[in-house]
């Protein structure tokens, strides 16, 4: 597999299976396929989607006039990252404290952090 910047990426077979099945199945279904906790699958997908988003941002910096498909993929990734971040967000405790803020799952903030223009 290659990143958008052209670098070679080597993944373990289990990780490759998770990433390949994530496009067609929900994280819960992928977790059942590989007998993993759902939270672990969410974390793997979150890391993979954020890495791909960073790779897209790097490709955009090198060539600002990318094909429309790159921007479409970036939009999908932002949506996926926001959904996973919401799913991983800790539930409020009785004292009212949490460790993740609501802004961390904001799609506009994710785009800003990846240095991509809003779509």
C-alpha cells in the first residue's frame, strides 16, 4: 500500500483486514470478524483515518490543484473521524468532568488541524 505522498506503507495482515473491511462494515461488525473489542477497532480506524487525512494535506501542500476525488475523500475522512471521536468520547462522570472536549469531534476543527481548506 502507498500513501498519497508516495511513501510505502507496510501493515500487518490483521490491520490490513480491519482497514479493508471498515469501508463495507461497521466497526462493530469488524470487531466481531476479528474477535476484538469495538473500542480497539475504533482506535485503529481513528489513527488510520487521521493518518490518511494528514497524507492528503501533505499532498495538497505539494500540489494544490488535486483532482476533485481527493477533496471528496478528505470530506469522507473528516466525517468518519468526527463520528469515531464522538463514539470514543468519554461519558460524563457524576462529577461532570470528561477528558475529551466536544470541540475535538468538530469536523471544521479536524479540517483546520489537517491544514485543508473547508470543502
